[in-house]
C-alpha cells in the first residue's frame, strides 16, 4: 500500500451539508448506503451497507454531501468500531436530529461478518429510551444472514 494512507484523524465532517427541515411535523428519514467502503486496519478494503434512520430536528441531510463524505472514507485506514462512532458523532453534530439510528452491516471477512448499531435513543448515548424498537430480536438477527 501507499505511504500516503490516511487515518481516522483525517475524516472531515465539514463535507456534510445541512438543509433546513421543510416541516415541523414528525417524520422518519431512511437512508441506505449499499456500497460503503473503507480500508480496514490491515489496509485491505472492507465493504459494508449502512442504514440510517433519522427523525429530523431543524436540519436534514443533503444527500450529495453525504455521498462525498462517504467517498472520503475509501482511503481511510480505520476499524469498524471506530468508524461507526466517528460517522455517528459527525451526523449528530451536523444535523442535530431528534433521533438517529445507524446500523453497519459489514461483509464477511475470513468467514465472519459483523453488525454494529448505535442509537441516540439509548440511555448510554444520552437518550431517554423512548423508542423500544431498538431492542434486540433474536429471530430478526437470524434472518439477516
């Protein structure tokens, strides 16, 4: 690999653009990023699908800017766990949603796949655990194969 590899410190949230929310009514935004790529800690490409569920506050995501943000990650060497946390924190800071749920389904590597989830509703993330839909469902997990 090139000596010009970037690390997680070089992930920039300033690429994310916020648009004014056109409605003061409650609604849900679902975004799927099916071709999410980055360099794993072994400097090999990793692939995942990202699912974002957002209950917007005063701002919404400008999708082209999100695409550019995601593209910058293709040359970043980072672990799954660090990456989902950085990505989540950037979305929270820029968009200030009422709720943000992020699921990262990582493609198998060496016969093992991973699913990482963060939800702003969780008490450990400062939420009120108002929404119970995040609670694990063993049957659902088994159907995700």
